[in-house]
C-alpha cells in the first residue's frame, strides 16, 4: 500500500518523505518507486526531528496501525489518512479516536473501495432513482489461501475486521448504516476461531432492508447488490458495476471511465484527492468506532 500511495503522490507532484522500518523493505520500495526511504521506524525518526509535517498517510501492517498513528498525533500531526481498519482490534481503534479527540487531530480511515469508479457511478444512479430500497452483500473469504499466509496469528484471528470490513463498509456506505440488525454465526476455523459461517439481516438508517451471508469454509466471493425502484446494481467483482433494469432479466456492464483504476490501485487516487481537499466520503475514526458496534454483532459478540 505504501508503494501505491507513493505512485499517487508522485503523480500529484506533492512533496513527501517515507519512513520505514527494515532496510530490506526500504530497498525494495526504492527499486519500485525510485523514492528513498528513511529506515529505522517512526519512533527513531520522530526523535530526530525538530519539526514534522502536519499531514501523514499511515500504511503500515495492521498490527502497527494504531501505535504509529498515536505517535504521530502526539507529535502534532493534525491530519492523518490511516489505512483500514485503523487498528488490529476494537480497543486499538478506540484508543486512536480518543487521542485524536484530545489533540484535535483529524484521523480518516482509508476504505478506498468507497472511491471506486464503479461505486461513484452507482451513487449517481442511486441518487437519480431516489434512494436504495434494499441491498444484499457477501463477504466470504478464501480460507484455503488465508491459512497459508505468512501473517501473525493475531491478524488472522481478527480477519473480519482486518479484511472483511472492506466489503461490509462498502455495502453500508451505499445502503445506509444499520439502524437494526439481527446476526447469526456458526462454525470455526483453526486460524479464525470466532466463526466461519455468518448470516443476518436488518434495516438501514435510510429505511432500506438488507441481508448478508458469508461462508469461509465453502466457495464464494465478495459481492454487493443494491436495489432501487428502477435498477439492480451488481458489484461482482467490486471494481466493476453491472446493472439490471426493471422489467428485464438481462444483466449488462455499465460503461465507466476506468482510466484512474488502470493507472493506480482502484479507488486510491480519488481517495487521496478527497483527503487533501474536502474529505468528502472518507470515514472518520469516530465513525469507525461506531461501526464496531455492528461489526461485533456480525461476529456474534
């Protein structure tokens, strides 16, 4: 993700410095981007600085997101784009929100799927159709691949927050946050004891009915379907938008300008542009804290 952000900042011709930890990753980063990396970690770098930038992007590993952000806020960084989900567990996310409030810093959680060209186009259609009537989504994960990933066990055990929350956030971003939700779960995986099969339904803040499912022990994929009075908007994969018109069984791909999606990681350029300008549609850390309530319900907590 740090490499992807560097590509965008270079394209925008914005000056920036890159702080990393290990020399090996710093070397590979420079080989790809041509940008030097100051290795040794954020704490070491902060100690040597008499003044630091007021704006930062935090794109470290999930288990280091919260700590890195808090260190920056303590040193006076006032605006931070923090990679999703903002922390390894809910308590870490809450601690970031707390210190951001104390220091008057703006911390924004980078759910870049909100900024996909497909999602932006769907938002236009939804507005024209006068809102969402109902929506469904699936956040099935590929357990056979995740089990073999060389990641710390705590990250895998919190995989719903670390990864599945991407699609959950997108669904509720388009359809409205849950006003009421009933959730069920069963099963367990060796690397994810919190559950493997998930199902639920509810009513969103906009009055739309929704339902969801996921089975991490069976085949499946991420997907979101939004229903308006005139259209069914289908995201499978999330990067593309298909549409079904009322009175028709045919499903067609919506023509969209994917120029930025092809040049950069999908959604990321538009997200960075929003972050440095109007902050529109970017989740705040306080909003993520509120999201933890229904994340926990989905997990059966």
